[in-house]
C-alpha cells in the first residue's frame, strides 16, 4: 500500500466514522451514479463523487476489525463501491431516449396522426383531459411507420376515455429530447418522447387493449367506489374522498385544491407514495397497542398490498407499496433496526431497474418520508411502534409521524415548486393524525355503498363526513393566514443537502445502537466526551434539559428548516424578474413581479376566481397592492375580472388606450377607476413606464397611436389593443393584446410612428396575439420579433378553435417553442436579464 493511501486511511480512521455494511455502500453508489448520468453532470462533478465514494469505502474499511466474521468478504464488497457507481452511471445512460425516437424528431409543428393505447388513468380537468399514450404508429403526411414511444397529450374537448383504450387522434407534437424547456426536459428524463395538443374532434376509439384481468378488475372496482362515494357524501367532501380512496384527483373542487396546496395538505388527497407511507406507518402506530408490533406490521403489509392492488398500475403507488412492505416486513421479522438498510436496498433496486425514477418527485417524497420516519422517529421516541403506551401512545406516535414526514418532505417541495407553506406544519399536525380515520372511514363507506346507499349515508357521517369536514375547515381557514403558499426563492440543492445533513447528524447518536456491534470500543469514550461537552456549555446545571435533549435537537432542526425557508422566501434574488402568464381560460392575463416587489398586471381575464387564485399564488407574500394595471382593450375576456381584483387589491395606476370609451364595456372600466380614484395613464407610442430597482423594469408602449388612426381601427377594440415591450436587462417580453395582422404590419413598417426614435420589436418571449387566432401572428411579424418562447393563452375546448394550427406552424417555423396555458396551466418565467428559465403549473 502506498504511503499516500496509508496516510489517507489513517486520517479517515481518525475521523472515527462508524462502519457501514456493504449494502448501504452499494445503494448509495448506485443511486449516485444514476443521478450523475441523468443530470449529465460535468466530468469534475463525477470525479468529486467518485472520490467521495472511495473515501466512504476506505473509512468503513478502516473499521473492518469491528466486523465479527467474514471480514474479507465485507471488505471486498465495500471496495467494489466505485465499480457499482460506474454500473449505476452506465445503467442510467442506457435508459435515455434512443436517437430514432420521437423525442429527437424534427416535427416542426406539423399535425401528425397517432394510434396507441392509453397507458394510465386519464386526468379529467376543467381545461380538458390529460393522458399518457403508448404510441404504436405515427403518420406524417403520407409517411406512416411503427413506433414504440410514450407521448403526453392534452385533449381539449370532453371525451369518454379509460385506461387501456386503443385510440387514434391528430395532434401537434413537441419533441422533448432537444428542448430547452424545463418541463419538456423533465418529460424526456421520464422517457416520454413528446408532448402534444390533440386537435378537437379528431379522437376516435379503436377498441380496448388487453390490460390483464387484474388491472381491468381494479379499474371496475375504482369506478364502482367512485359512484358509491358520490352517492354517500356531498361535494366537496365526495371529491376529496374519491381522491384519497381511488385517486380521482379531477373530482376535487379547484378552489379547494388551491387551498390544499397553500396549506401543504394536498399530499394527503392525491394518491402518491407519500400518503401511502403515512397510511402504513399510522396503521402500525394505531394498532401496535392492540395486536403488538408484529401483528401491526402484518396489518400494515395487508393494507399496503390491498391499497396498491386497488389503485392499479400507477408507478409511484406501486413503488411506495413495495417500499412500505419492506419497511413493515422488517418489523414483522423482528429486525426493525435493519429497516433502514432494507429500504435503502429496495430503493437502489428500483433505481437499477428504472433509473429515471430517481428524478421523479413522487419517488423522492416517498423515499424522504420513509427514511425520515426510520431515522428521526427513534430520535424522538424510543418506544415508537412498541405499543407499550396504549391508546395515548398511538395518538402520540401519529402526531410524531406527521411532524417527521412534513419535516423531511418540505425541503423537496420547496426545491421543486419554489413554494412552501410556512404554517403547513401546523395544518398537517391538525389533520394528518386523523388520516387513517379519513382514509379507512371513506373506504368503508364506499364499500358499504356498493351494497346499500341508505346504510352508507347513515354510517358516512361518523366515519367519513366528520373527519373530511375537519380537513376542509382546516384548509379553508389556514389558507387565509399569513405564510400560506409562500413563494420560496433562492432555495437550491445546497440548502437541501444542508438540511438533510443536519437531520442525519442529529440522529446519529440515537442510531449508535444500530452500529454498536461495529463500534463497541468507542462508545464509552464518546459518552465521556459528550458529558464533558455538556458540562462546558452549562447543561449539567439543567438536568431537566439533559433528559429531553433529543427533543430539543429535533425541535432545533425543525426551527432551522423553517428559518431557512423563511429567509429564502423573504430574501428575493437581487436580479430576477418573474413573469407569470396566468391560466384564466379563454382570455389573457399576465403578472410581472420585480425583485423589489413591484408588480404589473396586464389584463385580468374573465374568470374572477382563477385570476384571484393566481394572484394570491404569485404575488409576494401578504401583498395587497398592484403598482400598475394595464387593460389592453375593452373586452370582457381581458378585463371582466377587474372588479374582483379591485375588491382585494390596491392599485397604484392604470394604463388605458385613448379609445377605451368607444365601447360600453370601456366606459364601465373608466367609471370603475374613477370610483376607486385610481390615476389613469394614456397609452401612446414612445411612452415609457419604469418600475425602480437595482435593475429597473421598463415598459415601452408601442401601440396604438393616440391620433391619426383610421376610423375602422377605432371602431374595433382589437385594433386599438395596447402593445407593450417589457425590458429587463437584455431580456425582452412582447405583449400584443388582440391586435390583428393589419396592426402587426403597421408595427413592422413604422414602429412607433411619429416618435423621434423607432421602437424595437425584437423579443425573447412573445405573448401571442388574440389567443393564437389565424387573424394575427403574420409570418412577417413573427420573423421580425423572432421569439424563443411563444405563450398562447386560450381556454381548452373554446368555441373559436384557438390556437389555430397555422399559427402553431408559423411559430415553429421561426424557431419558437410554444407553450399553452390550456395545457400547462400558469406559465412562469424568471430572468436575471440574461437567461430565462421556465416553470409550469402542470
């Protein structure tokens, strides 16, 4: 052995890291290798990760003498960890979309014809149907070929469609492999080759594929249980019950869904790995005092298998089911202390079989929640799941599971959604301990309803109505409090790793028993050092504090998480402008929020509820002011929700065109602003409005001229739409209202006519005019603007057929990526003035 290696080994041994078994080394190495490949990490990152795996292996090898037998085998397996990392990297790289898939095809916005099988339960929403298709054939023009790709589709018109249906349809597809859009990149990582919008009326049923008797039986059972719940419970409680019992997330009231999101309670409603983990743990906690730990574990295994079979082939639920079974089986076999390693090995096996699962949020939440319970619960409660404290202990364990699951999953939610409910922990503590009551009571009510609607209605009140009504009450009340649905900015992977590292450090001493057989010689010295440390910091004088030191440590971690999220939420990035294109159905609305907290609302849409919910979501926390409102032209789909906005928010100024009062709706708008005493600015080319800040946001008005417009323009509100170019650093956004082709050509030929300096039309992001109507978006105009991103705000299944296919084709021809609010929900862009990132609601 070289001197350098011996020196590194002595240094690692001096750190006194505990021995860890080969199983854990392999699980970590495999997961790390897969993560490096899936994220296409730089070579230096791979080198650092490899060095870390080698160091971890050497640290355990230095403690190999603590292993009572088979030391050489343990040592050989540990030293193979770098090879396992390479195997994980290779396995993940092999699962990328092949070069001949749709993901790399050059479809250029063409309408294609697809046939295939619906691969999962369709999601029915107010904006249409979202489904995953296992595509079998594709036809582009006269060229037809067989394929084997998965495609995520949005169907705008209502359809009767089920899992396993073989269908044919026409759609405009966007490949995922080469896209710079974050959502499409995520789809590519999940081996989904394309995302597309189905043409209204083009879908045809071709029959039913063979999905197997088990899946078919489960689908029929879910449908029967849905009908039973709708008959037994009133809305919105029936919708929540369907979401919990059968996974029908589309049955939940949209306003209630928003409140559940704002209070971090939505994970209880929609079928996922995290709520299955909660169910299994709480079944064990609630029954351990009655039937003992092993009996409770057996009940949990039966509950997991039954629930996973009922829900069907949804991959997140199936993964969570088997992880829960492994967790419960460890306790059934009397090896609860080995559950951590068993769950880690199970997760590693899942990653080896399907590496993209590592980037799936549901898998991450399941793993974080399960490992959090395994690692933190012994830190908080030594007799967790022992059943020694009877009913009171079961209630206490349920509350502690809630605390731990919320604590360990909140950082992931903040990372992925840039949102966190700072009072979500309190809401979860009020509701989650009743989750078993809610789920089992709703399920029992549904089963009884299959036999007798009358009997189900009677038992529904104590079993389902009461706890469901409590859940709704908590969600509605807590959502109104400060700190609900807080936007979290600046929370990155470093924050995530620091929080989880703190949790591991805090729980390390509690898990010393788990590795005691490998670290027997160090225990006495560690205790002596800890006692001396307590004496130095003065804790010897407070015996009561020493007795509850673990609880103090865990509360400290919870406080650290809350403080990190709070600081991230309240300390804005100094250089990021956020532009949100709001999903308001068939209409327009966009919200611009500056780093200094300034805000501009361009149009409001027509549906007050959707607009207010989006403003509550995207404005700074507790903000009740909008600095500037722009109504591009006086039509209801652009301004009807203004009445509701002014009831909830103070508005600093309003920008209107000189022609706003030529319509009755425009005169109503003017009267409304005068009633609220809001200063009015008249739009005219060359006018600039600046929102101050370290990097100011500048709004350039490009259209309409205040004088000299032809009479036919003045009589058409669309022709007098305000056109605004927003500038932030080098990034530009063009908002075009509902202008027609004639006004686009006027802007191209004479930008900002009668102004000393011509206006610039070039923009990185284009809000496509008139919801994507064929009467706008001329090729000359698009070639002049040359957008990278094109946002189309239109309602699903709208009577006008927006957006029209020729507009989508033109946008693709100029190289723009089209994003539709009907398909993606709210579309949020963030820019530092140089680069632009994209996140979508769905």
